[in-house]
């Protein structure tokens, strides 16, 4: 059996002697592995985004929001009357709702949420300092606010700070950490996530800073419902649909966002990317593999005298076949390191510019590397068998 070190030297020498032969399969495999690594990064990113969106919503929660405005539909807004209906008839559940508006504070566009005291029972937003809004704030129309930690860092606002929102002045009662964005990117609805710069005030506090104060019975942007059960909120969703389907409480067509719908939307996108990107990568690898097989066959014919000499010096047929298999694997592995390695290095810098989430890291090399080994073996077996069957006397006669 040949020593492995000598075998590697033989492979390198063969590649050095015929560089022009390896350029085409090398470039094709590198391109195919680059595409494969990018597709794997996108698929992994979509999987992470699905987990983040479900964590943001809550595995046992769902959201109800009006569909996009349609002039052909009757103006029947979702109101606090509907939220109270759900809260009164789903006693085992927690229901909250808010209406969102925007205001300019200290030169920054800030989202103002008119929320109720049940918000923190439904949304998993931890209070970092101070307190959340409570029932007394709603009842007394207290001019207090809870702000997001991002806004607190940008402005320096702290607990007890007075904030002027138009002609109204409110005091910061709490600071909350809001992790948002995953649900919005999945469902393409900005109502699901309030953003980073958020000021939350009691819904009973009139919005004097707006063009007209918000009345008590006004339209809502969204209703959130959280089930006590730890599993899927399917039965509660069905009950809520029946309640809001009552003609007495009828409202405009609604969109129902559940963990299942979030996953289904991402699954569709993932399948499309896998089909398109996977097909492109497979075509590149197939054409490169065929070219690699042709290269190895030509390599066998060109090295017949060398094969005869090796056989005469005691090399077995398995040794001869192994040379060509390992030469192909060496070629595909190097091409994979170039293609997939380039993708793994570029993705962290280009991830923000891509329209889909992307996972990064050199773990993206694992599947392409395994694929390259299989590719090298698959397209070199036939040439290796041909080389192994060459008789020493026949090979030496070709000298």
C-alpha cells in the first residue's frame, strides 16, 4: 500500500502538470458550492426568523388585525368593543389591544401606543425599570408613559422624566425592552411590531397632540390574545372567530396571525428559495461533475505509461484506482473551499442588504464539503475502474 503522503504528492503533481484541464470543472464546482452555501444560509436564516417570530408572538398567542384598507369594503373598524367582547367571553385568556400613532419628539419619529393595562400579560416585554401601566392609570387618565429601552438610550430619558408630546406632558413611569421586527418581516404588516422608538400611554388619555383627540370607542390597530394553555391556541382562535363573526359585532374582514400562519408563510418562501437556488446549484454541480468525469478519463489515457510503470513496481489495481479517486476528491474539496468559503466570508457583510434573513458562519461549509466529497467519488469511480483494469504489459507497450 502506498504511503498517503506520496499519494498526495502524486495528486498535486498531476494537477500541476495539467492546469488547463482542471480550470473548467474547478470553476463550475466553486460556483455551484457558492450558490449552495448561500441557499443554505438563507434557509437557516428563515428557520431562525421563524423561531424569533414565534417567540415574539408567543407559542400560545395570536393576533387579530384589520386587512389592508380596501375602498370596496364597508367601514367597520376593529374597536375596543371587540376587545371587550373577547375579554368577557374568553375568561381563561388574556386580551389586549392598542392603537398606534406617530409623533415627532426631539427631532425623532416616535411611535405612540394607546394601550391598556393587560398589555404586559400578553406581550413578552420585560420591564427594565419602573413599572408598567396599570388599571388606575386607565381609570384616572394619568399622564404617564412607558418608553422603550432603545428610545431611553437615544434620548437619555429616565424614570420620572417629563416628556412633551405636543401640548401634553407625560412622565416616564417605566422602561421596557421591546424585541420587535421578526413578526413584521414575516407577515409584512407593520402593525404587528411597534418598532424601536416607542412611547406607551394609557388608552384613556386623550391624544391632544394629534389632529383630533382619540375617543374611547375608536378603531384599533391590533388585538392580541394569549391562551393559558401552553400549546397551540387553535381552539381559542376558533372561539374568537365565532364571537367576532356575530352580526351584532360584525367588523371589516380580519387577518388572523397565529404561530402556524407565521411558520406556513416562511415555509412557502423557504420552499421557493430551495427550488430556485437548489436547482441552479444542482445544474452547476452536474455539469461540473460531467466535465470532471471527462477530465479523469482523459487523465487516465494520458497516464497509461505511468500506470504501467507503477504496476510493474508493485502497485496494486486498488492503488491505481485510489490515485484517481483521491485526485478528483482533492480537486472538488479545493473548489468547495474556494466557493463555499467565499460565501461564508461575504454573507456577514452583505446580510443586511439582502431582502431575506441569512444565517452566517463557517458551519455553512459542512454540507458543501460533504457534497464535494461525494461528487468527487461519484464522477471518478468509472475512470478509476478503467485505470485499475489496465494490465502492466499493455500499459508498458504504450510507452
